[in-house]
C-alpha cells in the first residue's frame, strides 16, 4: 500500500477543487450564452394570444362620481378566455381591482353572454364593473389584477396573471352616448350597475310594456280575466327545482329574479297611456312567476294588458294564469317572450318561524327596487276577512303601495312569501271642548272629534304554504 504524504494529498485535493470550479464556471457561461441567444432570437418568443385594454366612462349623471370600468378582450384568431361559471374545471377570467384610498367598488363585474353558450369570451367582447370616486385623478393609482387562461380548440396555455394600469386606460371625458329603443330602456333598469333613476325606470317600463302588448301572440286582458275566474284549482305543474345563489351574490340574485308587473291603462281623461306598477318574482326558467291575485285582477275598464319586466330590461307578456286564490291573494302565472334571460329564485322548502330574518325587494310608490329588512313577526288568521281560512305571515319589514306581489326572501335568497297588504291600527281621539259654553261645569261632557291617530301598521304577506298550495305536488306541511 502506498502512503501519500500529507502535503501531496492536500495539493491534489486543491487541484481537484480548482478543476471542478472551472468546470462549473464554464458550464454556467455556456448556459448563459445559450439563454442569451434564445432571448435575443425573435423566432423563439411566443407572442401573447390574449391581450386586454381598459376604458373608463362616467355614468350619467356625472356628478354622482360613478365610473364604468370596461375591459375589452383582444384575442388572436381561434383563441379565447373563459367567463366565470363556464365550467368548474376551467380557469375563468378573474379581475380584481386594487383600490387606492378614495376609490371604491360601486357595482360588481358584469360579463356578457358567452359565445353560443360555450363560456368563451372572444375578441372584442367586454366585461365591466362600476367604481365610485370624487377624484378621477386617483385612477392613476388604480390597477386591475387579472388572472386568465388562454385557450384554443386544441390546447390551453398555463394560467397567467397580468396587471392593467388604469393610468394607461382610455378615459371618456363625456358621458357615454345615449342609445335608443330597447337598449336604452334596458340600461335604465340595470340597477345592479348604475344608480336607480325612478323616472327613467318608469318611462322604460311604460315603453317596453307598450311595445310588448303591441306585438301579437298574447292574450288580451279580457281573456286573462276569464282565466283568473277559473283558476281556483292547483296548477298541473310540479314545484320547480332551482339552485341556491352563491352566498356572496344573494342580493344580485334577488334583483335579477324580481319583476315589475306593469298594468297599461287609459285614464279616460287624456290621450296618453299610463302604467301602474306592482311586483312579482320569477321561480322557474320556463317562465313560471308569482304575484298577487289583486295585481292580476282586472279592476280598471281602461286596462290594456299585463306585462312583467326584469332588471335586465327584458319584457314578458303574461300568457297564462295557471292557478290563483282570492282568499290567499296569490296567483301563479306563466310568462312569454324570450325566457333565456330569466333568473329564477328558489322557493324555500319549509315555512319560516317567528324571528326569522327576511328581506323585501319591492317598488313602493314608483320607488323601484327598494330593499327593506325585518323578521317574521307571527302567523295570524284574518278574522275580519270574508275568507275566514286566510292566514297571513306578518313581518316587520316596511313596504307600501306598489309593493304588492313582490317576493319576501330569507337570508339564503329563497322565496318565503309575497307582499300582500297592510292593516292599519287606528285610534279615534276625542277631547273635552273647553269653548262650548260659558259654564264649564255645564259643558264638561261635550266631546270634540280630533281626528284619527294611526298607531301602527301590520305588514301582512302571503305565506309560503299558500304558494305551495298552488302546485300539484304541494308538500304536506302544516299551514301556519
């Protein structure tokens, strides 16, 4: 065995380390060169298949400080991204605005109908939200973080996140151009993305309803009145099955399912047509809806017809009254027109008990889409009514004239009742008339009417069980 001296062995080890270090440096240099060559070679760069641009437009009226933020997709031919909800296995467009102080979200992102129902967002399509700010200069500090996945018919690229700087956005200094016809009317009703303008909504409802009734293919008001008189039995349709809205989208779902039921009439005093509005709610995607019996009942000889209008600006004639009850003040109707845009609300499967939180979304006194909240107060038999079997669900939520037929929702967005009526509690006030004569003792018993005092309003609603009884497969639950 050969034994090396220590100095000789140390020198060998040192030499080995130097050679290894030189090898690493050379290899690193080679790889860096290759990488540099690749980076400098245009042929190896893969251009973006999907790009985005941003436009900012003030919402009318501009003094409110509300701006629409619109993002437009720019896609190479054959490429697309996916809209939210397209498929649970696909990665959709997911925009998030990073707000500086002084800018806040006013309305959530709204996506267009995808191409052919495929979930694809293709070249030129736009999605938008609304923001609130008193200083448009703050947009220089605002950006959008946007996650997406570019796909073709044969391949999907890895997910990607880009930042869109609103400092580079196209800014419209004037309010966007007004459109005409149904497009403008639909815009007035889009209360999820712009402030409620009651006057504009009234005009839009009137024009949409007139256009709908002028078209053929729907029954006149006399035919609907005949149907109403013969609609006492339960409808030959089962209870619809609908899906609960996402927990963070309950309000949006309530708005989209709520209807403005429009009664077009001639007052007989002028040459104009007018509209009386009430409420209703869509409960199935094939056009089933609920409202009150007294909303459908013809009580004005000048009435032309009934139309239901959504917050998306779609207008639907009342085609058929499937089932109705005067005693319970409920009517199950079927709507016509294009049903693809309907967003039905789910019916609850059991009646709520006292103290259950609830919401009412209604249109009192032409104040449209008013949200109030309260609780179930009690279930009470209406002994003053000619229909002694009528039971109401009383609530503490406010509403007024024009709210009739509007849905009462629970916290999950399920329909638990319909607005029906108010019952005022009134006390007559009387007092001694001190000026009835000179002799106070002689006139001390004389009373003077000081008018009525409204002490309280009881808000009475159609209960869930009365709604369920309109269907063939009504569940066997106790009526409260």
